[in-house]
């Protein structure tokens, strides 16, 4: 197993952070410092991160209905509630990481996992993993504005384009719209709406990689079955290896 993957599978760090730790010389294998993230090691090797021993964990991926008013992070310096605060004691010690981010006021489908390979493949734009949002926008969304969502809107960090977009409800004062995308840039739905002159009043991610939280109340979660995880791997990239078990 590659050292970077091993470290991320212990829960000591995310895949990206694991690479940083290894290159910084803070990881040792069988008493020797290793600075190459791609170095191959035995699954039963003695690995330390910053001097502390780490061990492989059983793979765990959970499906959460993220409520509004929670941070999608492992720690918030301002002391606000995070999605990890919603987990049980066992799940917190397993060191799960959110797969992508949902804004503080956004609710809906959120995956958390300790499988760095699965996370990386689910988030990579080339794998076109669908994200489906329902957004309540201020005012009426005109047909030409809906078309611009599909054709692309230029933002400060490049073009943003919905794979599909349709109006769900128009009350005259606000519009509910469904937006389907395969990229997850920061506040992407908010920024697209604002570029068209609308405010996002409510936002929910109703599906991610084919999963929904229709039967999960806000703030609750459940572990995914092995079959569900397999479907995630197939949706992201057929070549994602199965995680090792320690």
C-alpha cells in the first residue's frame, strides 16, 4: 500500500494533508523517516505520524442529512457546531472526513468517510458525480436566465454551468429551481444566482452520487451498506481499489 493512502486510512489526516505530512518528514515507517508519499509499505508496518503510532481503521462511510447551522469541517476555530458533533462516540474516534462541503446555511446530503481514495474519486470533476440542488430564489427566474444557467455564467474563478436546470415552482415572489451539477466549487449555486440578480433564500442538496436523505431527519445519519459503497465506487470510477482492512 502507498504510504499516503496508509496514513489517510488511519484517520490521522485527509489524503491531501497526509501528503503534506509525509513530504515535511513527519512520518516514519519502521523507525525510518519517509518523505515519498508514493512509497510502498507493508500493511503491518510500524507507522508514526509526528511521533505518534497510527493504525489502519476499518473502512466506514456514512450518509448524513446535514442540517442548517452546522459547519462542514472537522474543527471550527469560532466554536460553531460541526457535522462531527452530530456523530456518535465511535464514529468520532474513527476520524471521518466530510466528502466536500456544504455551506453553513445549506442542508441536505453529505457523505463522511475515512476512505481517502473514495473521497478523492467522488470529488474529482472528471468523474462527473452528480449533485442535485433545490434552491429557493428571490423573484421570478426568467426563461433566459434559466438558459444562462445551462449555457454557463462567468464567475471570478471561471465558468459555472449547470448540467440541467428547471423551475419547480414560481409563486411570483420567489422561484424554486432544481439545479444539477457535477462540480462542487465554493458557494457555486449562490454565486450563479447572484450573477443573475437573485438571492438564494433556501438551499438543499437533495442528491449526491445517486444518494438521497428522504428518510433521514435533519441532523441524523446512517452507515452505508457494502453494496451502497460499491455503487459509489462504480459511480465515481470503476478502478477505485477496495480499502484494506486493519
